[in-house]
C-alpha cells in the first residue's frame, strides 16, 4: 500500500515518512484509529515505505500534498502491495472454523486475511472480517499461539535484509496471557524490527502494553472537498488563531473557540487538518528552506510565523493536532477540544 492511495490522511502520512527519513523510528508503535479511516492501511504503507528500495520525495508536494511515498515498483514494494513480503507478518483476531476446529491462530488464516484486505483496500472492519470468515457469533482473539508465533518470528533473521515488521490488527482483542507473553518483545525487540499494534479502543489494552509503545493517533479522515471549499476561510482562521495563541488573549480566544464550536463536525476536522498541514509547511520552510505551498493572505504572517515552528516544538504541536482530530472524530465536545488544543499550542510556541 502506498500513502497516495489512502484518502484524507495526508497529514499523518507526512508525519510518518518524516520519522523514517529522520531516523526516528520507534520499534513499537500503536496506531490508534478506526480501520475504516485507514489505520491498518497506514500501518502497512508505513512498513512498505520503511523497506522501499527507492523512496520518492517530492520537493513541491506530491499527490494529495504528500512529501514522500514508497516507489511502488521495487521488488520490496511489489511484495508489500500483495501482502506477500516474507518480512511482513500479519496477526489478527481469529477463531475456530469448520476447517480449523481447535487451537486456531493467525497462521491458519493468512490466505483468507490477505484476500479480505486486498478486496477492501486494507480498510475492512472487524465485523466485515467476521462475516468474511463466517464466524457467526464467535469472538475472535489474538491468542497464546499467536504470541508464541510472534516471538519465534522475532527471533529469526530478516529474509531480505531489511526490517522485519509485525502488524497486530485489532490488538485490543489480545487475551491476557498473549499480552504478557509479548511484553518483553515490545520493550527489547531485536535490531531492525518494527512492531505495529493497530487499535480502535485503547481502553481495552493493558497499561503495560500502552506504556511500551509510541502512540500514533489516526484521524477519521475528512474529505478534500471540505478543505478546498473553505481554504480561504481556513487560512484567515489560522492566522487569527495563531496570533491569539502567541499573545494568549483569553477574551478573543474564547470568542474564536465559540465560533469554531458552532461549525459542523466535518468542517471542524477539515480546519484542524488544514492547520496541522500549515504548521508542517512552516516548519519545513524554517528548518529545511523549502518553499511553502500555501499563502495565508498576510505577507507579514507568511514571513514571520514560520520562525516560530522549530525542531523543539513541532513534534508536540503535531501530537496535539493528532489528538484533537481524533477527539472531534469521536464526537468530543468541541469547545473543550479547541480550548485544550489552544493552550497546548500556545505553550509550545513560547518554548521554541
């Protein structure tokens, strides 16, 4: 899977490729978000980019505003796109079936799972997977045998010399015994190993698992049409907001938050994604000398604000946006979400 084929996730895709290009790949990560929004697809695209032999970088922005993507043509990419790469290991909820009557594991259903994912562009839901496997009312789990298989895989050498990647889809359905089995691997995996837990409900995860992973929040995605329709309005809102955050005038900030909370949920998400990407563009201009793709309609702001976004605060700001986008997508109370986000960004701007 290439990032360009995952709709409405440009901001998080750019963040993920930046972590690889800068050599900041955490060995155990939790991709938190709905499968229908592309959380699993992003995890696989991330792994494909990591092992791509000819990564593509776009100086002026590539498809859908991407900064980079896997080539899709090298031998590694071709295998990833068919989900047949020997260093990609997929784990997922499973249960007994007519053909596997006892002690099931992900290893028993690899062909079916690949077929399921390829037919749905890697955005299938848990319910769709159960229907596909005709599990009826059975509960799928990540079991002890899955955990043992994973430990064995991690102890083997990479087949092709790149990263070994383990993807656990719907990892919140991991039973307690399996979770305890993989704890040490999450904390101290072998070199050039990446473990990606794809999760929809982190509240069902053991705290010991969460504490050993780096969180990547995946927004539900918002239509590019929403952003394009409101781009001028979003630019004005962004400039006004950033100036308020630098001065932190509570009266004017409260009025701005009230105004944002009255907008529709999709428009709120569209603005947050626009603001996140705008901030990223400012960082690239200030730290990499790259030209910004957007004009905020304010010459003074275009020149001065990018200097506020540095390597000391970009990650904190980006994480704050990720969490706000996720909260809005889950019907969080908009006034609280935007006010908390404002305080976090204001604090980050003053510690540049």
